[in-house]
């Protein structure tokens, strides 16, 4: 139950903060960093091995950051 609650709180936060920057590359890098941090926290709270959540968080954060780059 606690893991689900943390995941439900962290997911909107990651989506909101994953795209900080002006260019495609900046947004991908900052999104990846925020996703890695969030994956680390979720993995630690859930008691999972930490590598997989960090890699997944990095990939998702970078993807969201790059995909939400404003058209210039």
C-alpha cells in the first residue's frame, strides 16, 4: 500500500518537472536526471534493487523531457 501511494505521488511530480530547459537536449538531460532521482527514491522505498528503477526512470524522464519540447 505504501509503495502504491509513493508511486502515485511521485509520478505526477516527475511528469511536471521532467522538462526543464529550452532546447530539446536540455529538456532530455534534465528530464533524465529527474527521472533517475525519482526511480532511485521509488526503488529504495519499495525495497527493490536500485539499478532497474534508476534506468527506467532515466529513460522515461528523458523521453518525456524530449517529447515536450515547445515548437520554436
